[in-house]
C-alpha cells in the first residue's frame, strides 16, 4: 500500500516485480504515466452522493441527532460540498462540542470563514492544508491560473475564457488546465469546459484577496469581461445579421483577450448556450 503518492516517479521504484504481487496506490495526482506505461488500473473516487454524505454524518453523530435536525444536516452536507474530509471534520466538531447542528451549519454556511472552520488541528485534518499539498506541486503557470480562477464567479469556464483571464495563448493555458485536472484541482466536465467545487474556488480566491489593490488583478478581470462582451457581440451579429447594432460604443478588447469567432450559427448557438 503506497499512500498519498506525489507522482509516478516517486512510486515506480517501489512497484513489485512479480506477477503474484499487487500494490494499491492513492494519490491526488491522476498518475497517468503509470496507466500508460506500467499497466496500472485506475479507480476514480468521486465525491460522496447526498445519501452517502448523510450516512457518514449519521454514523458519526447518531441517527437521533441527524434525525432531530434534518435541515441542519443537509446544510452541513451542502457547505462541505460532499467532501469526505470536510464532512469528517464537521462531524468531529459537532460530536466533540455536543452543540446543536444548526450552529455548526450556520458557521459552515459563511463562505468567508468556511475553510478556517474546517480545521481539525493539524495538517492532515485541515482542508486548507490538504489543498496546499496539491497547490505547491503545480508549475508556476498552472499555479497562477489556479489563483485567477478564484476570481471567476460562475460554475464553470471554457478554455478560451480561461486563456483570456490569464492573458496567455490558448495552447499554453490548455496545458495548464490539463495539469490542474491531473492533480484534481479542477474537473473537466465536458469538452473544453472546466469547473471546481466551492472549497477550491474559495481556496484559490484567498490568493487574490490579498492583492485586491494590485492593478494586475483589475487587468485580469477586464480581459475576462472583454472576452464575454466581444464574444457575445460577435455571436449576436452572426445570429441576427439584419438587426440594427446596439447603439453603444464597443471599445477594442484588451491585449491577451481570446474572444470567440464562431464559424457558423450552430457554433454561435453552442457558445450562447454554454456561456451566454
């Protein structure tokens, strides 16, 4: 059993050389080289379902407590984003204090302090610390992109929008996104579409909260807004070419913006459905 592997190179020297032996490896990294070269078999563990999360809290706290406060139980599950570690810490705090679950749910419901509330007291039982293990393994471009994604308030983002936010070519940003996916800091939930859960967005936002006075932060957000504005303008002109243009001046997009240029109505409608 090799737990919490950093990457394939760290565990490859420890792999058994016999066909009669097997090794189980856990990692926040997808360890794709092991799948490609060493014939490893992946087992992806997704977030708990709502029922599984409820069962964990019931097992830890007892059916009487969760049954007496079903609404608070559901709010705790939502605030913990169904993450096993977060649920475990919340259950431990509720079990230790014996206080009403409604109070725990209210504390976790405050997005500004949620990461601080989910701290069990050491690096293994603190959500922020566990995230940091993944973050510190990133290359500088991927780390910067992760920070910038904390500024993006919508549930998901496209490759082109992320490239505009970062002010980098799409090809380079796609590589950074793939790195974030490999280390499970974002999820690719569709072709060219990426998202992360609330905790990771809050963790990423921490990096930019300390630089709100930095003009570069304003420039990053401006590029993203230019992406959406200019893409929407192009899509509108393609879908309704005979309609009079909106009588508002459209300033040139900021340098580094990768606005969409759909080739046809089908592509325009696809962008509008996903991002409009």
